[in-house]
């Protein structure tokens, strides 16, 4: 028989049961998750790690992929910037496009994936005829892209053209300034958004694959008939300098793809690595792809310190990001 006193890998830590009651706060719910297992315990740990990342001496790199802005996560990110909880933002050209559209008066709308009276293909063909783009269950009228194009050509690109070759970060900074200006001038009901908050608070916004978006297409078209041009390598020195000079660093990675890798690779040319990291993703690690790769795997590359606190939560980030941020804010009062 096995001597239970000799177990090496087992420790006595019984699973409890999460409690849900009327009037409980988000922080209390997240704390209750710590009694449970699987994803609930991962989310509880993510709140622990992210709460430590909010400390003043931690330089926080925030990676934002996916359709987070058009699906309603925009204000969460802009408020984190305004409250000093994001020191570096790395995101996609798509998120910046949709952020700008809302800043200057456009709106995204609730929609359907597949109505009961037609197939998904028939539904999307009908939307095509009506001039409406679909992002899962979010609709965006195509005229908002014409509004976006006019905004770039009238408010953003001419200023940058006069400066010669610019970095992507300089372009996003100018977009933030222009978004805030138009938002106030036109008395837009929607908040000026992520780029405007970043420009106001001197938070650099990097978009390493901005060509892969409507923003990139518009920049390319404008460059065909002007002196405007972007140096895609110019940001590398700035972001790696921030990583190099950080006393302590944390990575909050929402989604995968280029923003995730760009955030993590900044530590490859630094003597140190991330001390904290949280990943919110739906991609499984078993495919070997970067988007689902665990943060433990990133440790093998030297992107995380050996003793770094890290956790990956595998669930829809439109659910997990608000929960983690709200619970951490409640716990820290920040």
C-alpha cells in the first residue's frame, strides 16, 4: 500500500465552492473563484498578478489584439491609460481604426450572427448589399470608413507629411491629437477614446503591423501621391529602451498575434525580463502557435524572468478583461 505521508507532488488543498449572492462585488466574486478549479482559479490568479502589476514601480506593457474596441472594451483601456496603469500600448491597426471612428462620430451597432430566417451566407450577402460590415455580432455601416478616410486625409496625414519620414508611434500620437480635437470640436457624444487618452498622457502607442488594416490601406494610398512615408523600424529603439530602463516590468496581453509577440520580444534585447505577465486568450497552446502559447513557454525564451508571476486565462477576453481589471481595481483602490 502507498504511504500517503510520502506523497511528493500532492498537497492538501481541498477545492472549495464558489459563492454567488445578491449584492456581491466583482472583487468578491473573483475572490470566490479562488476556491474553485479550472478557469475560475486561473482568473482568480490573474487578478492577483495584475493587482501587483498596478504598483507604481512596475512598467506595464499592454498588448491589445482582436476586435476589442468595436466590441465595447474601448473605455476600459482608455481609463486605464488615464489612471496611469498603462505605460506602453501595443495594438492592431484595426483597433486604432475603430477607436478613431468612434472618436469622430461613428458608432458600432448590435447585430446578429445568423438570423432565424436565413443562412449565415445569405445573411452576409444581404449585409453586403446594404453596405454593412459584420464583426461576429457587431455591425458597422461602411460610410463610417469614408468618414475615417476623410479624417486621416484632412486632420492627420498632412501634418505628418510636413515632418518627412515618421515612425508608426508618431503617427498614432498625431491620430490621438486629431481625434481629441475633432471629438471636442464636433461635440461628439462618445468619448475621444484610446488614442486621445494616450496622446494626452504621453503614453506611446505602437502598432507594429498597422499595414494589416484599413488604417494601413489609407496610409499606403495617401503615400502614392504625397511625400508622406512611415519607417516601420523606427519604433524599435524607443520601445526597447523603455524595456531596458524598467526597474520592474509587467505584460498584460489581451489576445495573441503581433501585439502579443511585440510586447514579449522587447525583453530579448534587455538584460532583464518581465516580472509579471497575464495572458487572456482563446487560442489553445497545443497547436504550437504563438497566440495560444503559454507564458511559461515564453520563459524558455528569456521573455519572462525565471521567478516571474504569470498566468494564462483561456476564455473570451470580452468577458475576462472587464472582470480582471474591475477586481484588481477594487482590491488596490487604483
